[in-house]
């Protein structure tokens, strides 16, 4: 599948994706991509976030590919059972945060727990870092396997955000292209 053949829905995490974040850059670079806006990026409401994602998927007129980061991964996995059948063709899931065991996360983020472990109905790729401060690699791998996702070891990449040096993240774009080629 080519990016021109689908709607790419970008799902940022807690606090949204600042201008230099790879998700914001990709939204500006990929013609069919758009960020699914949430009412409140700093006080996330699980039901509201899931509803916005389901609305965006349902409103799409072409096949959908999701690109989620951090809390956006959790919200996407939680919303997935409500997607119209066969609408979402794939999901790139990046830097899953362990909201159940992760220390130091805001209460509003922890309100998304528990995270489902049911297999997703579409192909997915989970990119996980060995030095993510919000999730041990083994926990990310455990969730990815439960979802039926292919798990990619991103090495020592932090939370794969601007703070960890991932502004444009060209490696991620290459990973997305390879993933979409197989959809």
C-alpha cells in the first residue's frame, strides 16, 4: 500500500506532539496524513480520546493506517474494537508507555489502565526502545506479542521523541515505508 492510497491518522500521546516532533513533521510531509486532535492534550480523558479516534477512523473514506506514539498507542489499542471492520489496514505503534507499572506518570495518563491484551484485527508494528523511561523493553515486547504486533527493537532510543533526539526520525519513515509495502 502506498501513502497516497490511504488516510494516515497520526495519534500523539500525552501533551501532544510539539512542532519539532517527528509526528508533527510527518503530518506536514505526508500528503494524506493528519493529526487526530484531542480536546485536552494535558488532561487526557480516556473515553474522549477513544471516541475521537473512532470518529476519525469512521469518517475516513479510504483505508486507514494509524501512526501512534506513547499514550496514543494505548488509546488506539483501546479504541480498536470499535473500528468499522476492515477499515484500519495497519498501525505503526511507537514507544508504548507502561501506564500500569510506569512510575512518575500523571494520574490522568494512568486512568487509561488497564491496557487491553487482545490481538488487534489488523497488522501492527510496535517500535520499542531499550532505554524508554516510560516502559521496560520486555513489557513493551509482552504487550506487542499479545496484540499480534511485530516488535522492533529500536536499541537505546529513549522515548523516541524530541527529548531523545528524534526530531525528523528518518529511520521511522523508512520503517513505515517497509511496513506499508506489506499491507
